[in-house]
C-alpha cells in the first residue's frame, strides 16, 4: 500500500521548491533555509530506495531555473548533498536528531562552499562566510523538519 503514496515525496519536493523562492524579509534572506536539501535529506534517511541522484539533479535544475542562476549550479550542490547523505545514510539514521543536525551542518556547509566557489567563478557574489548562514539555519531547523516529515510519512504509510 505504501508504494502508492509516493505522491507525498513529490509534494514535499514541490513545497521545498516553493519555499526556496517564497518572499522573505530582507534581513532573513541571507539565512534562507535550504528547504529542498532538507526534504531530500529526510527522504534519503527514511526511504533511500525512493531517492535517486538523477532526480536530485533534475530538482536542482528546477531550482536553477527558479532562481535564474547559472544552469547546473544548484543541481551540482543538491546532487553533492544527496551523494554524501546516501553514502552516510546507514550511520546518520541511527544518530539522535542533534547529531544529525551536526552532520547536516557539515554537509550543507560543504555544499554552500561549493555554491560560493561557483558564484565566484561566475563573478556573481563577493566571497563572504555569511554565505554559510543557510547551512547553520537549516541544521537548527532539522529536528522540526524531521519530526514533521516523519509524522506525515507514518500517517500516509510511505515506504
């Protein structure tokens, strides 16, 4: 029965894309959470067989189009996050939420550094460590995102 509830995974990706471009106050924009990355990470930890690197790449391309940036920029960083999380998945899923948050801080931080490097190559953004703020905000939000998505996954029996 759970196989038919894959729509929930797709719906969360759509929500992640929408939250990624939803308007925010200027002072909060610098620390915009990496919503799509967190949702992809949750599904990798819960049902890794339902997440592919190809799908992650395509979601990243959709983000590139939404943001109007260099095509492949978000695709590369999201695929990097997915690859690292798929690699670490067996261990990380056993960690308590606070340790998962620390792992995500490092993984998302690495992805943000790659993003910073790509922006610098494209000449878009001055290199500054404030660019790591979304990784920190996302790591702090992780326990709530995890709990919310887990309750949805259990309620709709997604496996």
